[in-house]
C-alpha cells in the first residue's frame, strides 16, 4: 500500500510543481523565465503560490522516499537522499529567496538559507542518480532504468556547473540562467517520475 501511494506522490508532485511554475511564470508581470530562477516567483504579492508549491512538492517527495525505503529495504541510501531533498524543498518555501541581483552583494538571512537548501537539492539530486544507477544495474527488475539514471546524473552535474556560471551577472550565461535551471529540474523530475511509474507498475 505504501509503495502505491508513494508512486503516485512521485508522479504527481513533480508534474504539478512544473505546471505551477510554468503557469505562474507566464502570468507574472515583469518575470522573465529565460533569465530568472523559479524561486524568484516566491517574491511579491503572489509569492505564496510558489511557496505553497515548494512545500507541496516536499511533502510528495517525503512520501516517495518512504516508497523507495519499501522498494529497496537493504539499501537505505536512495530513501535517505530523497528524504533530505524533500525536506530541503519543503523548507525552501518559507525561506524565500532574494532577487537574483542580490546574489553577489547583500543577501538576507532567509535568502542565504534558501540558497543553501537549493544547493543541497541540486547536488543530491545528481548524486541520487549515480547511487541508484549502481543499484539498478545490479537488479534485473530495475536494470532497464540504469542507463537513464547514469545519463541523467551526468547531465545534471554538467548543468549545475552551467548554473554557477549563469549566476555571474557579467558571464556568458547570465541571460539564460533560468533556462539552465529549468533544464536541470526537468531532467530530475522526469527521472523521479520514471522511477515512480516503475514502482507503481511493480
């Protein structure tokens, strides 16, 4: 029963989160999805929408982590990593980010906390791909996802580097920081969705 509920949480959570930030970004006056981070949707009068989205995704991934624990009882690393990621997403909501223009000079305390939580999310998301890649290739029931996990991990690691470059306002990727971030997240969510779907069918 827990695996079935966890699988649905793993599929619906990321899908609804992406739908939320895409629609919210399109409707927000002055917001440029190409160069601005998703977290910046938390700023302003309608920022509560993105805040709630972060927290809802965190709750869904907490449940998904419990499903991973049930699916791989002898290997706790996947569920522990997923739970840490889930908690970071959840607390990224109330700890609202600062505008991107403040990243390299005057940051608030809550903005700094948000940045730390975000760094953990991206780093552990990539790391999780490699952890589960090793697990999947040794299990015939999950071997079909091993290649995807490896490719996703490499792609996310490369995009994280590009994201850091994009944070340099005078850098070559400054106008595409939002695009790079979204590419990394889409890969991460597609990977989670695929695992959740496999969990659901098993």
